[in-house]
C-alpha cells in the first residue's frame, strides 16, 4: 500500500534524532491551524503532529497497523484508523485536512486528493507540506548515511505538479510558502539560515519544506440570497454624502448604508440626517464614532452594528467609485475570493488623484507586504474592501494575535485574512480625484505608521509564525 511498515520503535528513534526538524513541522502547522477544531491527518504515522495541534476531534489515517497501534497507545483521546489513503473515504466533515511529507510515498496522489474531498466543507483548509525536489540528492544521501529514515518508495514532485493535482481534485490553492534551509541544529548557523536566509526571495526556493494551503473549489451563491452592509467612515465630507447615497449600488437581497461620523465640523452629520429623510427607500444608518479616532475604529464600529451577510467599506471621498462595489460583490458570490481588496494602481489615475510621493510610497509598501505576507498585494491602502460577516467574525475572534495596532483598518483585515487562510483577490478600481474636501492623509506620519505595521507583520507572520 506504498507506506513503509518499519518497526514503530525505530520511527520514534528517527523522530528523536531529527527533533529539530520535526519541531519546525509542528510550529508551521500550529501557526496555520487553530486549536479546538476538527482535524483529519492522512498519513499520520505515530500521531505526534495530530496530537500536538490539540483538535476538538482528531482522526489519523495510516496504512501501517503498527503505526496506528502505537498511536492509539500514546494518544488515546484521538481516533486512529488503519486505512489505505487511496481507498479511504468518510462522511465526516473536518475543518482541516493535513497531508505532511507523505504524498510522495503514494502512487496515485490525485486519487487521495479526490478521496479527502468528501471530508471537506466550503470552509475546510487542506494543508500539504512536502519536500523540495531540489533536496532529493541530499535526502537520499542522508538516508544512506543513516542520518534520515530511509523509504522504499519516494516520488519527488515539483510545486507545479502538486498544484495541478489539487486542481484536478477540485481544490483551489490559496497560498504557498517554504521553510527550513538547514534541518539540523548547528548553532548559530541554524538560526541564521532558518530565520534570515530562508526568507530571502532567491534563497527561499532552496528551503527543504514547501507548503501549499488550498480550499475546496468554491460553490456560487445566488446574489439575492445575501444582504450587504456598506460602511462609510466619514469626517468632514458634507459635500460627498448625497453623491455617496446615489452612487452606492443596490446589491443582493438588501443593501444597508452605515455612515460612521468621526466628529465632523463641517455639517456632515446634519447632511446625513437630511439625506436619510430624502431617501426613505434606502436603508441608511448614522453612527457617531465618539471619542475614538481613526478610520480603523470607525470601520470596526460600523461592522459591529451592521446587519448584512456581507460587509464592505466605501471611502466617503468617493475617489474609489462606489459603483465598483458591484464587481466586488459578484466576485464574492461567485466564490472567486473570500476577502476582496481594491487596487488603485492598475488603471491610470485621474490627474491629482494621488500625489507623487504617495504613489511611490504605495508601490514600495505593495512590494514589501507582498513579500511579508506571501501573497500578491498591489495596493494595500485602497479603501474598498469586502468580506462575508462569517469570515470577518473569524478575523475578529482571533484579533489578539496581532493586537490593536491599525489606525487605518486596512491591515487589521489584510493580516487577519492571511492568518486565517482566506482566499484573497484584488479588483482594480479607477481612482479619481477628490471633488470636495481635503485628504486626511499625512504622508510622513502615516508612512512611519506603515513601517511600524510592516515590522508587526514581519514578526507575526514571516518570523514568529515560524517559531
């Protein structure tokens, strides 16, 4: 059944001998997998990884009866079953499906992927870790020198091959990453290699462990089944309120507009109240932000009182056209993304829409955050962002990981979406110049804040996420 049936005691010895490497594997998965969830581990060996993830219910599958017998004795709270991954199917559903360094020992990987598809819901994440095929010679040499456990059968796959197999089995890849440039502890070389050199764009392709996170291919949701809440943070935007109401499209079953006023002094509040009376056919709310400051606080307060199934942000300056919200909503309903962010840096901008230094800064931070987050972000500060209420609540429930750090509101959502393994896509918008009021952006002060948030993301995702 293409799974080595080595003596179980020898497996534990191999794990102990390579404890540094296996420690990394557990840290990688603990960064991705939330505790107290239902976890299926295909190719679980003696159950150490599955037990270390603290599942609410864990099911480990191995073709080796010896491995399963030992796993049951060591971790009695977890369910372990003898089964050939090529034939295994279950009616149970899981939050995470883990395949760790074992798919190369199966003769029909596509069949295994197709089998585990039955154990997945729309929210399930499949986590695949596998050896970089560039390490084939080094690992074979390690087995020959008895530094690594030998395997009778090993298929060395390129990253593109695995992605293709996942696609064939109806999975959609969310993101990829790589870890561990040096799998043996040789202090201080190990720390330099695995916490610094392994992060560099060129050298990361030489890392031993590759990671792919995928989800089941999305099922489309009819637009009329969902209601939408449009959150409009505003401060001194009196001249834009009427146009915002006229231009925000009607979406889904019902569209709610929530203005969150940040202590305006130009009559914005009075204008909102006036427009509410003039548009009784629109579901419009006014929320006062109170003593707190910042767009981030306004967005979170708006989301808290919103009634919609889908939550979206619209900047009150209308520089990102409100009618583009329809594109975001359709992409979400079609399952193309779970967190949808606008990009102002694709189409040509109107003259004076963005100052030159701001444009350079946006491009710099785009490249920086793309590297840190491991996903393409052409524009992090576009005000238009959309997410389902369910996924926002998931981000909010786990906000403590990053802390209350974001005055803009954009990065709280971006970092949270990446940490919770949501499918992120960007939609280009036509960025326009203001027609009323002045920008609230301070280039140098906000630039400093962006650098600070870059450091937070680096520590929490690129660095501490690895240990």
